[in-house]
C-alpha cells in the first residue's frame, strides 16, 4: 500500500543546487521516447546541504554523466522517487538519458499519448516523469527543447518560447528546436508532437510587440476555434488596460487536447487546454460553455504574470498564483459580461463547493501547512476562497492602492519564486494598511460565521449593528495539533460592505457616531475584533439592513431577517448580489420548512409566489435585466440546502424543492408562458450578454413549465427541442426531457446521440444529462452507460460527465438509501485509481460529507470508503482523501 507521507511547510529548505540552463532532447519513437537532458548546474550559495537530489518517476535510466564523464551505479543512489549524488564540483554539466513510455501513461501527467499525438502536463510534479530534474518551483532555469518525431504522423512539433531551427531526418522523422528566453520552473514546461490544425491571428501590444496568437486543434475542428482566439486577444488587451501587463513573447499558443485531467494549463507561451475550454460552435456549445471559454482562456493568459513571471516558492504557496489569477479572471468576467450575474455565479460556486470543503474532512486554509498529495490541493479553497481573500484586500485598500500593490509586487519579485507573505507585504507597503492580522486568512481553515444583531432607538434616531465573529476549529486544526503543530486562532480582519434601506426602498445616507457628515449610502465596515458595534445616526425609522454587499467576505452571514424584510430587499436593494441573496434566503427558509413537513400541507406562503411574480415582471421593466432574473429564479441547490441541515435527508430535500418548483409553475403558469413567448430571439446566434441573458430567462421559464408534466407542457418542451437553433436551447429542452418518464424520452436521447456521436464534447453533455436525471432508473442507467461505446473510463471528461456529475450533482441518487450510489462510485474509484489517480481522487472527494447523513447512510458509505482504503496498491491521491474522510 502506498502510505501517503505528510509533507510540511515548516520543513522547507532551499535547493542545494540551481539549474541555469536545461537543454532537453525528446525523441518520440513507436512505443517509447528517449529523453536526453543536459543540466548546467551550480551549488546554491544559500544552501547548507551538499547532496544533489533529482526527482524521477517511471524513468528507465540509460546513461548518466557529469562533465562528460560517465557515472557508474556506485556514483549515485537510485530509487523509485529519484536519484541522489553526493560528491560533486561547484559547477558542472549533468547529462542523463532516459527511456519513457508515453503510450502507457494513463495518469496523463508527464508526457502522454492522446488521440492525435503526444502532449505534456507537468504541474505540479509531472516533469519528473519526463526526466531526472530538481522538480520544484523554486528552481528556475532557461530551457531549450528539441523534439524528434515521425513527420507524417506528427507534423506539428511545439515547445515553450520561440522556434529556432528545424529540419528533416532519416526514416521520415523531422525535428524542431524551441528556446524559451525566460527562466522558469519545470512545472511550466510543455511540448507537443501531434497532427493538428491551426488558426492564427496577431495582437500588437501597447509597446509595439507583435504577438502571434495561435490555436491548435484536432484536424477538422477549425470552425470551433474563433471564440477562444478572440478571448485570448480580449485578455491581452484587458491585462494591459487594467494592470499595465503586456505579453512578453512573440508566440502565444493554445493547444486543445481531448484527454486532460483538468481545465487547462498555463505553460509559458504554450498553454495546453482541455478541448472543453476551446471548442465552440453555436450548435455544439452552450452560452455557459462560451463564457467558460472566455474565463479559462483569460485565466491561463493572466498566469503569464501571476504565476509564470512571478512564481511560487513551494506548492504550499499555490494560492499565491491561483487565488490571484482567479481574482483577475473574475474581474475580467465582470468587465466583459454582466458584473452582477458574474458575481452571483461566483458566490453560488463558492458556497456549493468551497463552504462544504471548509466544513469537511479535507478542510484546509488557502495556504495549508501540510499535505500528503499536492494534486489533492488544487481545491475550491485554494482557488475560489483564495480569490475571495485577494478581493478582500482589494476592497479594504481600494482599487488604486491595489494597482500600486501589484506594480510593487512585480517590481520586487519579477523572475522570482516567492511566498504569500511577499504578496501581502507588497499590498501593505503600497497601501499603508497594516495587514498583519489579515494574514489569518492564509493560516486558518473553516468558514467564519458573522452573527449580526440590530437595534433601533426611535427617540434618538439611532440604529446599531453589533457584529460577532465565530470561527470554530476544523478537522484541519485538529490534525495539525495532533502533529504537534497547534495553530493559533483569532478573529479575522475583513470588510463588511453594507447599506440601509428605508420603508420606501430608498438607500439612507450613512453617518457613524462621531462623524460630522454622512459618507454616501454604502460603507465598508472594517472588522477586526470578536465583537464590534457600529452606530448610525439620523435614522428616522427602522431600516432594513443590506449586509455583506457584493459578498464582500467569504463568510456565513447570520441575521434574523423577516420574510417581509427579504421581500423588500429582493425588490429594492441597489446591490445585485443582495437582491439575489434575499431571494435565496427566502427560498431557503421555505424549503427547509418544506423538508420538515415532508413537503406536505400548506407550507408555501402566498407572498413568496407574489414576490416571484414581481421578480419575473421586473425583467420586462425598462431597466430590467433578464440574466439577473434568470439567476434569481434558480432555487438554492439540493447540496446547498443539505449544508443547512444538521442531519441531511436527501429525499426530503429533493421532494421539497421539486414541490416548490411545481407549485410556482402552477401558480405562475400564464406568466411563465407569456415570458417564454416574449423572450424568443429571431436574430442569428451570438453568445453576448444580451442574447444569452434572454435565453437564460426563457429557458428558466421553460424549466418551470416542464415541471407541470401535463400534455401541453410536455408538448412545449418537445417543440422547444425540435425548434432549437443552438445548443443552449437544445440542452435546456434535453435536460427537462431527461427528467420526464415519457416514451419520447428514449427517441430524443437516441436521436441526439446518433446526431452527435462524433463530437466528443456533445457526447459528454448527453452522458451528463442522463447521469443527473431524477428518474428512478438513473443509477442503473449510469451503470449501463459505463458499458456504452460512448463511454471511456480513460478519458477524464467522460468520467466527469457520467460519474462525477452523478455523485456531485445528483444527491437523490448518489445518496440513495440502498447504498447503490455509493457502491457505484466506489467501483469506479477502485477501477480508475490504477489508471488515473488524480481523476479517481476527484471522484473520491464526493464522499466528503458522508458524516452529515443519517446512521444508515453513514454505515453504507463507510463500507465503501473502507473497501477503497483497503485496496492493494491504492494511490497516495485517493488514500489521502479516503483516510481523511474516515478519520
Ligand atoms: N495551474 C493549472 C492547474 C494544474 C493542476 C495540476 N494537478 C491550471 C490553472 O489553474 O490554471
Ligand atoms: Zn490557475
């Protein structure tokens, strides 16, 4: 058994040797590749250790030399994890020759085969699967890479930087040499040898550099690249406008590959992307797909500065680049799409994925102090909560100081591998705001809870808000204490953005006691203490507080709102997030009551239906925003509701949510029908905000109408499917049809598959719509689909669409009382672990919250978790997740 070993941040030491240059030579033959690496190295003057350690995994060593002198096995110690040499000169050239087998690399880490050729993925620790190397981000070197491969089979040869030479060789081979002018850590290395089509464009930077932007895709897909290419140019412009950051290379390439563990990878000048975040055509991709492409292209591009030019000292600092880059792509999203909708979607994701993580067995701060398997820490916490932490700095110091802080960060650290403290120090020095206490966000796990109480003194016209912070310890702190590393805990420094509304919905001027005049109608209250009180003067009548505007901090906000106050905020709050949030709170309260009453009796208040009617009508008012209304019509998810319960009852949650949807559909049928009719679009498809917003609302109405289940409603859904002129509309209908137990369901699903079976990303949609269906047969259907020709367990996208979606987005069936969902998940985890531990581990994470369920379900989940843990040869990835879940 691969007992995962824990690695601690406190044990960090600088590398004993540095690499100035690396000349790589990779020759791809049938069945194997030979990699020759020449490392120009020297002793690190800052190091005390003197032995050289080179990481290496699954490499067959063929030759090793120092300064041209061949080493014999007595000169080094070789293990499964790498190679060490103790006697070495101050500076030397180390050359190794290894043989690797990319065709057998099912982990998709390192160099691997996919349909059209060979691709790499090196973050976090894939480079060691290509050659012996100090595979750690604080070793930065200048790379050159020469590739050799069969010219007819793999005509495109790419690596980071600039192409410097190429030619033909004997036996139909060809070669190409690339040089990257920037020193980089090994995790940013990439190369590709494949048969690909390319589409190109040029972008000229402010300082006049002409950058070739190229998107490479599998042959025949050139008509699906335009959006990604445009997104890349938009991102380049945005980073210049907002942060003054320019592209620094002459070639910026994006290569799309169908087999990829994650979304995309920011390798210097040669991003490798999951096809999901590149390919789009109106008939194959939804509005959401188009938006995701914008965001992921921007994210990887923004990494060029936040991640590549300034990188991480060690993997504990992952959020240094990820939190910051997510924050940047979020702001890009808010600028190029609707700001309100973008922010609402982020809040929803954070609460759906990160809050449960922070409350579960894998809880960790955005900078964890220990890990067993780094691949398990590319988490919602490091990414999404990490972005929230950066956003709070932005809110606390303001936009201008934030920009100065960024400038200072680059002035100080360009070309370096640094820590989260270095980033915070730049922000503190640029703004003059003391951020010492703020750093608790980097070290404490768990979602803080803010309890807010209000008091109104009519005689004194005084309104008081008292805010108390709660931050109980999580399993993370317990683990650290058990390891002898107790973590001090204390209150957070955070911005609480608020406004006050009067009875007419008007925003009140805000003057705190002691101030001479009001400073606007919105304030950033700074919290630092366990309990703080804020007193507002000149308040004539009791206001409704709008708290945590824009979701100004990643916390749970606890305030005892009446339903009337929430309805008031829903209708009048000037803050889009809080208008939406008021509706979500209202719905959550009703749904939890429905859960309690098992969805029986009169549990849905009439004023709620009126509020939804008014909400829908507001989309058609002069300044109405259909996209925002569509968001607001979406009820809190079953997983969100589960998090609000002490003991989760997945069946009752499902029943209550469905009953509320059906109730709204019946009560507002004519309103939904008329909105549906009014929102039809004649213009040719465009993924822009105006069109996609209308489609989102129209499809939300369709979704409600589909809940009616009568003949007229079913006919409407089927005709929507027949008439759909783009994939957004097609999928809206198909997901409704997948929930209907009608004969047409099979016909539609079959014809969809026949039409799209050659378009892998569309097949993924077809799988997912079935794996997330409510129908009683779903678990059996998923099992059957795993044997279907459309499924391939070695392809991560297929596993995510069919299995992960089932586990994460179909709580009713995953948590089925007979344990069939848990069994299915465990079967896949065990089978997949032997091939691709990273993907297996992601599925295993769906067990995280098993202890929130009733005793019978817990017993069933435990059986599966123990079965997985007992599996011989289990990876460190799955082992860490399952052990932490069981502990
Ligand atoms: N940096 C990569 C993630 C790599 C994950 C490795 N297990 C993508 C990104 O965040 O941009
Ligand atoms: Zn990233």
